[in-house]
C-alpha cells in the first residue's frame, strides 16, 4: 500500500466516525417555549380582564352609618360617613340635605347604606298638644321604648279621700314618645326611674298631674291615631 493509499483510507475512516458521532441537542424536547408563552399570556389576560371589569363596575359615593343607630335616635353628623359602594343596583342617600334632625325608624347596622325610608321627620307639636315628662320605674313602660313609638297611657288616680281606690283611666288618644331612655335595656331594668316624655293633649294634663302612677303600653305600628278608649 502506497503512502497516498494509506492516507486516503485514514481519511475515509475519520469521515465515517464523524458521521456516526451523536449530535448534542438535536433530539426533540417536551418543553416548548411557544406554548409556555401562550399560557402566561392567557393567565395575564384573565387577571387584566378581572381588573378592568371591577374598574368599570358601577359605583357611587353614598352615606352609610358610622356606628350602630338605634331606632328613635335623632340624626347627628357623628352618626354618618361617606363610602363608595359598587353593584348593579345602587341605592342610598347621596347628600345630607334635609337629613339633620330626622329620626331613625329602625335599628341600623354600621356600614349600612342609608335610605330615606329609614328616617322620619321630627314631630311638630300642635296647638292643642304639649310635651309632658314622666318619671317612670322599670315595669311601667315596655322594654326597648324608643322615640316615635305610639303608646297607650294608663293613669292610676290617687285614692279617694275615704281611702277607696279609683279605677284606672286610659287616655282617649294614643301618645307619642318624644324622649326615651338613652341607655341599654339591661341598664334600664336596674334603674330606679327613667324620664320619658310624651306628646299628649292639653286636656289630659290635669289627669296626668294628679296621677298616683302612669303606665305605658306600646301600640302596634299603624295605630298612632287610634282611639283606645277612656
């Protein structure tokens, strides 16, 4: 074998080995970059859509209760605060005009949007009426009595001069509570006396002034103008 022939044989073997040598990184991989990018894009797009939906959901600035408001309380500035609420149906007071001095008709939880129906105007005393204050002991008035309640007033007259007990008298017209105990019911139960102011007719003043005792019974809603009998 000549030198040229031997060199050609070695060159052929070398080229064959190179063709058989494995190539690193040519096998298909299960990790595909385009699919990963697509998945990340879908997740980001969903989050962005949720943010945009919340941003475009209807919202409004309304008045809400800053603290618990009890039935019968008169509205004051410290009871209220502003809050932004969202939703398809937003209902609530958007201004304070005309709200001061109105009276809560129900108990209102903190944070609740305020509605016009939750309040009523303060009572105006008529020419034939007067606000009369009574000192009542627990048991002489219903638990949970509040401003604006309509009550039946039962008067226990003083005994007759000869010692005979006079029959109780019920005022012919229901009375409206103008001032009620501003304390918890549990405290009222252990209090000697509390002050309750009633809106009554002037014709009943003498009977109330000479009474030995007065007892109140709350009337159902809607019975404010009902005559309860004498």
